[in-house]
């Protein structure tokens, strides 16, 4: 399959003037798959109403069928498929949408393609902040189901080139936009019962939510074999080589061999002798920088065929690092 590429980087402020926007729109309405930029990671988008289109998502990614998808919208009236929205959830939507948070809501039966919910009675929904994504959603006029635009289990794509590596020849097209600003997937908030639960941590944190609606959260406990949101059940974000996490970071001098890569803050470089050093961020407290660079660094190491194993210098586990360490834990699962 030929994969079309549409470079819209010069049309970010007005996507409607892009010469091929009508072709992109028609493709979505013809049940094609197109990778799109968002502020979190690139998404693999399909018409959320079409079983044929959504089925292609699972095939292209090699995604397990019990792993639900996130639906993307551009305005609130598109939530007609939601069965109920708790008033506290609406308060949080008013503050954090558009943005990097997905809300799991009870869903009306037979409104969305059944594969979107993976057999659940709920669906995760997000209104992205990225300019290209929002304009595209408005132009297409459909809710788009969009998991990360990568092969299942691989590091998520934060750049156009990452999508090409994984999905060229497997999908209809890729919209080339700016790199993802945040570089880590959205917070997922389970609003199917109150108090709510954080099903997947992201850049919007527990304290940020509680500041808007005090008392709105409770501790999350889920059955491991029944994921209610993406990123809960399977190994995700993983590089090709096995990765070992050093909890709390590298504190002592470390000598490594020529087949080992170390991922750590630049400030730790002096502790590493030998091997291959990949800086993740400037210092051990540059958490946002680390989160934004993680997937790109993992993919860079995959291109270095001399590397057979990876050591990653972990970060102190706090609310601020929860999303970052969640992704690192998943990437090093079983190692």
C-alpha cells in the first residue's frame, strides 16, 4: 500500500487553505486511516462511527482487540454518544479542554463502532489542543478514534519520522505537522462513577484536578485483565533491546560495556564510563523535558544496532514524575 504524506507545517494557522485538505477529508469519510499530529503524541485516526475504519486501526497496529480506543472531538455537542456526563466531569472539561486529558464516560449502545469500546459500556474521549488536530476534526466533522500511531508495544511517535518508521505501507496517509509539544500520552480520568479515578497518569495531575473539584478523586483499583483505558494491560512503549531501570537514578560511578546504552540526565554523564550515553534531559529534576524526549531517545537507541541492552536512570517517584515513571515502568516491564 502506498502511504500518502501531507506536509501541513506551513498551514498550521489555517488548515482549510491547505491545497489537499479536501482529499484528506474525503479519505476519512471513505474509512481510510490517517496519522495525525497532536500535542501528546501522533494519533492513528479513523471514523469512530465506522466498524470498517476502526477495524483497520487494530490491524495496522497489531493491537489486541480488548484494548479500547480514545475518541477525539473538537466541540462539546459531539458528545451525543455519551450516555451521562457527571456535573463534576463537566467542570473539569470546562477547565482542561482542549487539552491533554481524556474522560471515560458511559456510552450509549450502538452509537460508535463496537471495536472502539472493546466491548465495554464506556468510552474515553479527548478534545485535543493541537492546532492541526482541532482544525482537522472541525473540517472532517466526525469523531475520530485515534490511538498512538505506532506498532503496538513500540515507543509512541512524537515526530512524523516515528510514524513513517512503523506504519509506512500499512496506512493510507500521514499528516506531517509539528512535533508533539508534550510528548507523552494524555491523562485518562475514569468518570463512570464518583469519585473519579485516574486510569492513566499524564501531564494533567491529581492535584490539578483536585484544585478545580476538591474531593473528586479516589484511589484506582482495576482488574488487570480488563483494561478500561489504553496503556493499562499490555507492555507498551518498549524499545527493541531489554531495558533495566535503576530506581532513584544513577548515584555512583558506572562502567558499562560497548553493547550497553545508558539513558540519564546530562548532569549524570560524568558518572558513566564506556558504552553509549543518551541524555534524556539536562538535570534530574527536568521532568517535563525528560517526558518529552523519552520516546525519541528510545527510538534513537533502536537505530544503534551495537546496543543490546539499555540501562535507564530513574527519577524520584513523585506526583510530578508519575506519568513519566509510568511509561518507563511499562517500557521496562519484565526486565
